[in-house]
C-alpha cells in the first residue's frame, strides 16, 4: 500500500516481513526513513552474507546510492512488517542542489569515507556473536603465524597462549549461542523460508 503525503513527492509505503526493498549492486532510486517495523541491511562478500545493521523507527537508509549515483552497497529487506517513508531520487537531488556548496562537498566526502570504511572493515562486530566470531578469526591469523619461521621459543610460548585463547573463544561461542535470542544482530540477515523479491 502506498500513501501520498502531499505534493512533496514523499510516499508512505508498507513492506511485509521478508520483502526485499533493494539488492546490493542495484541502482539507487530512493532513500527511506523507517516509521515502524525494522529493516535488515546485509552485504554479500566472499560468498557470505554479512549483517551490517538493523534500521528502526526514525532512521534513514539507502541515501548514499541516491546522492552519489553509485550502486547499492548492500541489500535491504523487511525484518518485520514495516512502514517507511520513501524519498525518491528527484526529491533527494533537489534538496542537495539547494544545499550550501560546502555542505554538499562535506556530505560527498563523508559518504566516500563511509564507503571506504565498509569496504575495509567488512565483516565487523555489532553483536556479541559477531565479536566472538571475529576473535576466532584473529586466532586463526595467529595460528598461521605459528607456522612461520619464527624462533622455537616464540612458537612454544605463543602456541601455549593461543591454546588458552582458543579454549576461551569456544566457551564464549557456547555462551553466545545460548543467548542468541537476546542478540538482535542476527535479524539483519534473512532467515530461511522468508519470501524474497
């Protein structure tokens, strides 16, 4: 259902749970503000779906691809039945054209920096589960270092500490799995069985 607010060109639209709003790599035609519900944002990289955010009431998303005419950097879908304000590209561009040139330049610079951060730091920790998984990946990096030509005493000392850290990560992973329902980060990825498109 679409409700026209006024002659501003901004509409209020409803998306059922599981509906994909846009996909990574697609052209940006609108930005959105969440009125109710929740929108999951995830990125696909190296064959994995990496959760970036769960956007909730009052939050804006999808604006970068609209402002700088670049492909969508992530996929967005409705985690819950959601009502959004849809701000079309022409409305966004009109607002940008009337903005102070310094503000326009600042916005473009910040967007470029943010895109760089996403590229550099994907995946990133935004929940306890993600943080534990990230720590586990770092343990793997240290394990590979142990296979290098470092001194025997360094490998022995580091190997002992790594074993303790690995045990701690396994224990934290068990805790994270036991409390998964309290960790809202997972809702930014679509679960099996949800409709797509």
